[in-house]
């Protein structure tokens, strides 16, 4: 009979984006007495990166630990976005159970389905936390039924279907076993107790040979790569000589220089760790995810971890626009390549490949969000670069071309349903389900080729007048759909001059479409300054100055008023891009431009392409 470590529990928190898991972790940290009474703790303390705080999303998996009445509970907060699904899958290898957090109003969403499916595949026991029960619109009992339906659909076994439910309000720090909001207890004691009662304790195999598997990577300028994972068996200590069993079959020996445990929000240096502990190890220079650390005299590798393959790629280029070098600190090809390569140290779902040009790289990732966050991080660090339109990665499976297909869930007002079905039909979407939720809302579920969703968010927002909610997650690779899917239907307004945008020049072209720049903005020839109302590009001059004459104007006292231009965010600009365009990104500006800036040259290339297509 194997002994169990009753003083330890390992759990992961899984949920759809914005269902409150990071806020819930905050409360568990506070209520377990992990922080000193006078210690200042930020809201959403686990989201340590600026972008995570601004957007309210978790990008990187985080680990923390709390002590509750003599039991140490290791908690891993996971990303909810499918773009970071690779992280979720590996985290689940490190734990013995999951807290599935579901919003008491929204219920099961696409990413709930995505992360729960991964947890069930690992045979993990779920505890369902119905969060936000204090909301007026909460419907906790129906949400529990939705979770049961989802578990059955995903093929859960009997043990997994017999799950405990805790009803909580992460914001208020209250919880209870009753779905009635009036019964909420003043603390989260029942949640702690459910974890200790229902999550299996890890086996105590500290006297057996060591096995430690790396699930996540971190990087420090002082100690290099840091492997984070779980001690699956045995004991590991500082100073110990061990072997790393590489994924390619090679074996490398090294000495453990430092071990870190997790407590609260800090990494704490420790001398040794035992089976079941979650730790970080430094001293291995080239360790990778999925590799096994074991004693030099007992080489036994754990099964490798599957890492999700990229589904989307973009070309990253050195900035060569007329305004290159004005606003950034790092813009040479050497610096940009160094930065992309350093991202590979910690991001295992990313690929960076060289191209024929020394100034361009093909970067592949898990989705638009994954890649746009890399671009956003680079511009904040002072880099200047250009990126091309994102393209899906087509794979060859059994001799046939396959493309990524996404499962899309949409909540919209009833009067928008027709236009949404039509717009996704045009993008080769297939409707799977349509449920009238009452209160004037309808939930639609589609399967849509990922190509069709690039650039769809802006159209979706205008079709639903901002009232729609869209969530999509990668489902599978399916045979390639013939023909063009999605893409932009309207042309661009392209500047023919270099100079400053003038109110007079802008007024002359604003009836042609929507402008993207404000008066006084610096413009160069070939820069995209707006969107045409029709198909096809138009070259315009928004730098035109009003001719000064000595004749007084009759309406001299009237003030010129122009429509408010649309200033795009990084995501919107990426969605707008067409095949012959680049997005120029600097720490100060984001500018859309044509790949060929000179109008005559652009027309020559287009003509050549057309005649080649006709042949």
C-alpha cells in the first residue's frame, strides 16, 4: 500500500476567460493567511504582466501555494484562451484535480469546454465552483445542469460526474454549498474543505529513484533557463548530480544549483523536494518542456508531453518605412532576431523560421491573440518592426490539404440573428446549434474555418451594434474548403503625398470612406490613411493645403468640422491588413501601409499579377 502525502494537494484552476478564476485565487491567498496582515496586495495579484492587468486575462500559467490548517495547497492558475492551450495541457499533468470555475450567468462557454476536455483526458477529478452568484442575473442551478450535460458530452466517467459543487462570489470572498445567494458564508472555508476532502493526495514515493518532468519554462538573466514541474517520484536536493533525458534520446548530466518552492506570490529557495512537490530547478542550460530529470544511475524517462502545434503565421520584418528609426530604440535585424529567439526560451508553442531575406522571419503561433501579444510586448520594449497579414497554416494529412477549424459560440440579441447567420455563411461557417435563451438573447454555435474568422470581429461588432459576444476556440484540422474564405471587402485610402494631414485635405476625402488619422499626423506616400466605402484602393491627398488668396471668403467665420477619425488598436489594425499590406509598429505609433509605397510601381505589379492569373 502506497503512503499518501496527506499534508499536500495539487490543483489547477480552469475556466473560460473572465469567469473570475484569478480573483478567486486572490481570495484564497488572502483568507489562508498567506500574506501578513499589513502587506499590500494588488487586485488580481497573480496577473503579473502589464498586458494581463490591462486586458484582465491570464496569458502565462502561474503557480502559488497556500497553507490551510496544516495542509499545503499548490494552486496553478491557467490561461483561459485557447491560444495558450499548450500551457493548460502541461499544467494538468502536474496536478491531481481541478477547480472548474463557471460564471453563474454565462454558464459553459467555448473555453470552458476546451479546458475541461483536457482535464478529463488526464482523468482528473473536478470540483465545480459556480462563481458570481451575487449577480442579479445569476442562474446557478441551470449552470450546474449545463456542466453535467457538458461532462456527459465530453465522455466523463462516473467518478468525474459525481462532482462536488461550491457556490461562490470571488469578489466578496464568500462561498457556500447552497445555490441560494442568501446562504453565502462570510468566507471560503467550504471551498478549502472541498479541496482537502475531494482532491486526491499525492503518493509519497520519496524513497524511490527520482523522476522530475519539466512542464513550464522560465528564464532569468542570472541563472538562465528554469524548469518548472512536479517531482513525480523520489527526492531532489541542491548539489545533487542528475541526468536530463532529452527528447531526442540524448542524456546530459548536470548539478542542481538551486531549487525553488512556491509560497504565496513568491519563489522561495529550498534545499530539497519530494514526490508530489511543485518546484522550479535551475542549473540546466538547455532543458526543454517534457524532458525528464532522473538519477545518473537510474535512467527512466516519463512519456513526453504533447505540445499544441501552431495554427497561424505572420512574417515579422525589419521596419523599412520612410519613418523608420524615429521612434524606437531597437530596429536592426540583429536586435529583432535576438528578441524573437529569446521568446523561444519560454514560449514552447512559438516557432521562428528564417526566410530568404535576412530582414524577415516567419513566426508561427497558436492564434491572433498569441501573436499580437508578442508584437505588443516588443513595441513596449522599444522595438520597431513590421508585420504582414496573419495566415492560417495549411497541413498535409494523408495526402490531402487540411486547415484549422474553430468552434464559435455567439450570444446576440434576437434581431441580429439573421445577419450573423448570413455573415458566417459567407465565411463558410456551418451552424451546429441555436438556442433561444429567453430575455431576447439567442446563443448560436458554428464551426468556421479559421481563415474566415481573421478580421471578423470588427464586422461582428457593427452587425450586432456592439451588443454581441463572440468566443471561438480551435477545434480540429479539417479538409481545406475550396475558394476564398473571409477577407476584406473594402479597399483602402492610400496617401499619394508625404507631409502632414490637414483638415482641408481630410475634408476633401472624408466622403470617400472612414479616415484613420487625425489632422496634423505625419503621413508618407503609400501609407493607408483610411478605408474606402467600396471595393478597390484609391490614392488620395490628405496633405493638401488650402490656396491662400487675397479674396475674403464669405463663410470665413464658419469653423471647419471633420468627422472623428477611427483610431485603430493593434488587434483591429492586424485584422484590417490585406495580402499586399504591412503593419508598421513602433513604441509610439501603429501605421498601416502598402508593401509597395510608390503608386506607379504598385499598379505595374498588380497588372503583371492579373495577366499571370489569366494565363
